[in-house]
C-alpha cells in the first residue's frame, strides 16, 4: 500500500487540476503499464511534483519517460 501521508502537502486547486490532467493523459495515452494501478501512478506523479517538477509539460514528459523505460524492461 502506498503511504499517502509521508509528507504534508497542500495543493491549490489549479495544481490539483494540473496533476489530474497529467494523470488522465498518462492513463489515456497507452504509455502506462496496465499492471501499475492508479494509486501507484498518482503517488509517483505527486512525488515528482513535490520534488520540484512543477510544470505540466515537465511532469508529462517525465512520467512518459518512466513508463516507457518500465515497458522496455518488462517487454
């Protein structure tokens, strides 16, 4: 199970909306590994945001890159 409360994080509505758009894009575009559940994907996305990737384009590019690498590893 993902530890959802590892850090206190306050998100503004515009930030939450941006994260939701990136999440939806990743889930819709086929780059995600079907074995990765939504909670794990959301936790990874939030972690990137909390560590400084704050633009929608940067988050999307990083998530796509990570998913592509994971797909290559698993075949």
